[in-house]
C-alpha cells in the first residue's frame, strides 16, 4: 500500500521541485507515493533501472519518475538525470521530518551547569551529565543518556536509549539512532604474566558534522587521542568501530561492518555488509569493499576488493565464477583419473605379455 499525501498535487509541481521534464499530462494528480509492486491509481513510483521501469509502466501507478533512457508513452513520466536523487528530494519535500518545540521535561535528569541552546527538546527520563553542552535546536529523545562534558552541536537528533559517554564531541546536524553507544571504552588489554590487564582508554570520540550512526552501532573511544568519524559519513546498524579508528568524509558503512583498532579510512569509501578490517590497516580514498570482504592488508586509493581473504575485485569475481564449476571439474577429474588408471593397467598387461612371448622369457 502506498503512502498518501495530505492533498493531491499536480505532477507539474513535483517537476518544479526537482528540475525535471514531464512527458505526458502535466496536470496528472499525484495522491500518494509507493513501491512499484504495491502501486495504486494516483500513486507516483520511481524507476532507475530497466527492470524497474518495465514493472513501473506495467503497474497501476499514475506516473513514473525515471531517466530519459527508460521513458515510455504509456504513462506520464517525470524525467530526471538521477531518479534516486529525485526520490530523496521529493520525499523530503512531501514528508518533512517532524518538528519539536522547545521543551525540557521535568522528568529528565539534568546536572547543574549543563548549557542548553535555544529551542532544545529534552524528553522524559533522559540524562545529561555535568558540564555537557547541547546546541540550538537539538532533540534529545526520552531515555537517552548523555554523560559528563559531552558537547553536542546544533540541530542534532539523539534517539531513545542512545548512550554518549563522557567527553564525546558531536558536531552539527548529527543523527544517532536508538541504542547506539558512542565513546565506550576501547577493547584494550595487556597480558601481565597472570591475567589480561585493562589498558585505560582515556581518549575520546569525535563525530563531525552531518554524521549518522545507525541503531545499536558502537564506536569506541581512543586509548589516547581520538576516534574520529568524518563529515557526512553514514554508519548503518550494528557496526563496530574500534578504538583509534579514523574515518574520512562521506563514507558509507553497511550493517555489521567491523573495524579493528587503529584502522585509517580515506574519503568516500564504501563498505558492504559484514566487511571486516584487520587492525591498523590503511584504506585509501574511494575504495570499494564488497559485502563480507575480509581485508588483511592496506588498500590503495580507488581500489576494489572482495572475498575472504580480500583479493582485487576482478580476481575475486573470477574465483567465484570458477567455484560454481568446481563440481563438474571434479567429476571430470575423477573420470580422467579412472581412464588413466585403466590405460596404465592395460599397458602393464601388454608389457607382461611381451616378456612372456619373448625368447628370453623361455
């Protein structure tokens, strides 16, 4: 089922919002947005691949947002260069994020000396420790925990049960989702001959502007210095960033990625789900790591890797393709081995017969 709009809007207005071109009836009324499979009459759908476009034009949708290469005349089209970007812009406009009034719940626990900016929202049962600073327009949802001497910038969102330990620094327009833990002590121990002795983790975590941290992700504080997440980097649910890691700007880390201590990541790096990176590796700018890659070595700028252990992406694809043929290859190998064995037996028998028939054998 699609998501209805508060009021029907003409396709021409949506085109103005994204700078697109309409093919077909400009006054087509859009009553909702939907996934292609669930589209109803009046819905707008989005198609950025050939397969999606085929399904979209066969659906009940009123209009399709797509690129010029996929347009058809069977439905009104809103043509844009990047349909996925247009989807993001339209959804932001059609379904704006809820606003929060300036409010401090009497049920919140706020230590003396905490500095609250203008228009801050503090929900029920949230905790803010001594010496912390909350920037203008930031929303602290119920049950969030903010430790001592934490600095949070303007227009951030700290969701329920998120934990920001002492001394963490958060920039502006940062989103931290439910259950995320920022600034937990790093996993640092040393064997003293009898037991594992904890190494005190006395550094901090810095989240730069426009970072987003997914639900139940964990970012550990540095042993010394800082663990830093660069501007605009987005981290999915259940990701582990160990102590002293440094991520550059505009990276994307999918769910269940794990970075061991001291990993250095450049700008614009993409990591698929369940990627693992060994400690103190250096990953250059614009590197691509396919899902479930295990990276044990450094990765130079713009390189692509896959597999465990990681191999250059093209080589990994060839290996994966070869593995699918392995059963047939083994079957052929067994057949060849049987033929060779039969030939060797026949050859041995022929030699024995030759010795028996020769005069020397009498």
